[in-house]
C-alpha cells in the first residue's frame, strides 16, 4: 500500500489517497482501489511527475506532491 498526495494543476486542490486492493477500497475514507483510472495513472510515477487523469467530466492534470509507504 502506498499513500500518495496529488495537486490539481487547475485549482491547486490537494488530494491524498491510500492505494489499496479492490476489496479494501473506500473512497470516502481516502482508500483508492488499484484498479481505478486514477490509481492506474499514478502507478510507476515519482514525486514531481505530472499525470493527466480522465474522469467523467473530462481530463484533469495533477502533480504528484508526495509518496509514502
């Protein structure tokens, strides 16, 4: 499990997620399933990387601020 903090490049909102297995996922608790588009976009990235994530409302660009175990 990894905890990742990302910043929305358009509005500077910072989000923090714990990437977990499908069975542990609970978005309200900040636990993001490894199978989600957001987690897929973040896997293999490092702090400072920018990722574009496709969400229902379109594309959102984030910067990875912090990754912890």
